């Protein structure tokens, strides 16, 4: 019996993507199906980066199709195509940047910058093109965390090329000032500097730009949220009641300016003694999980209070690159995948498809 394209699609309509819960036919991820005798070839085009899972996806499809009578050979080409998705309305989009994700917290000291760096590295390790903008003017930490110590170069005197390490493009005010210099700037100056860093950096074809937001919900954070075309925000908190109170304020700020919350990360959730193995919830238990349920936002997961996370970040080699197969790195990978999948499910942005209209005065 000759195998047809409709038979192939029908078989694959019963195979679910283990991470999205959708089958690849409904999500229109199966393309270019070709049947030649007992051989079937097709493309699987994912909307989110998952390079580490490509072999498993190929195996799922191959097993499903070989169960069809008459199929003995299957060729699957897997690729990722990250699209630009809807962002804050009425805000000028950035060229060469498809999606902007803010990583924010209501207060400092909850591990926001460490989380931002590791999420960026996790997305890059899965095959995405990623940028990281350090938006904390008063306390830039990404130069140290990302192990970058240089000055950005400018060819035209107007724009700057981002620096790069571990496959991530990075920009920070920390590259432009002395590490010991205090930024004694008022809010409007800091906001203007951030907009310049964002819009005058020559980002190179980014699938995702991760913005490490300054802590708090003041004028700088609010202005950034209104002026940056954000696809969504990730909130970082600890289980502690005071941190949760401030995190809730951050969530409400993004809600007021129309930036969707992509999920909540609960940092420092539990400490496991390296000597005896005893687990202790130093900052409280499941506070972030309970708040996520209460506010009906996605809970991305919990990270332990682990000395290695701090040591690796301070050494300029964050956990995802320092110990990529370790348990903590896998947590970051899972969180990053959830964020990317949620972005892929959003409405697509078509502004780049339509040509710009220019009106010129005839002479």
C-alpha cells in the first residue's frame, strides 16, 4: 500500500510535543512531507529553541511513522524558527530584535541578575540568538557575571557593537564607566541613558533580548516598561513574605502598562546542607508558588539557595555554562524553555511584514 501525505499527517496528529502538550500537526510544525515508496521525509519546525531535544523529537516521529504499514525509512529535519511576537502597544519596535523579555523583581537581593544571566545562557545553549541588556544603571552586575571586561566599539560614532561571551551579546553601562564610579544620576538621566543603551546598540538578529531590570517599581522601571516594546516579563522573588509583597507590586506595575507576565521564578527556595544533606526553608516555604496560584500566573519553578550559584556568577561563569549538566543548570534550562514556549504561543507581530509608507512632496 502506497503511503500518502494524509496518512503521515494523521499518524503524527496523535503525537504530542512533550513540552507544549500540542500535537505537531495542529501547531503546523510539520512541513514539506514527501513520500517515496517506503521512505518518508519531513521537516519539523519548532517555534521555540530546543536543540538538546532534537534527537528525542526525531525518535518520536520516526517510531510513530514506522508503525504505519509500508514505511521502513524516515528522515526528519528539525529546526527552530523564532518569530517576533506582539509587544507593548504603541512603542517603537527595535530593529534586529524579535522578542524582549524583562527579568524583574520588586526589590533587590533576590537573585534577579543571576537569573537573567542564566536564562539568557540557557536560551543560547538551545540554539537561539540571545542578547542581554543590563538595565541596572546604579548597580550594573552583568559585566562581572558574564565575564566581560572591555569597552564597546563604535564605527560610526553613533551606535555601539555589543560585547559577547558564551554566545550571548551583552550591553551594560558598566562597560562605559569605571567599576568604582558611582552613578549619581537623577531618574530622567538614568532613563535616557538606558534608552540609548537599548536603541543605540547594534544588536545582531536577536531571537530574544533579556533585559535585567533595575529592582523596584519607581520612575525608571515604570518609564522603561512604557517605552520598551516588551513581549513579556519574568518576575523573580524569594519565598519570604517581604519579597513576595514587593514582587506583587512589580506584577501590578507590568499589568498597568500592558506587559504580560510570562512566569514567576522562586529563588533561594530551599537550602540543602552540603555536609549532612539536611533541607531547610530559610526564607519560607512555597511562598512564590502560592502567590503564582493566587494571581493566576505561571510558576516557572524553584531554585535552591546554593553557594555554587553565587561562586559561579562571581567568577564570571554562570551555572548554565559552569556546570551545564548539573541539577541547577537543568532547572534554568526548564525555566527558559517554558518562557520561550509561552512567547511562541502569543500572537505574532506582523509589523515587519508591511512596508513602510513614505510621503514625499513633489516639486
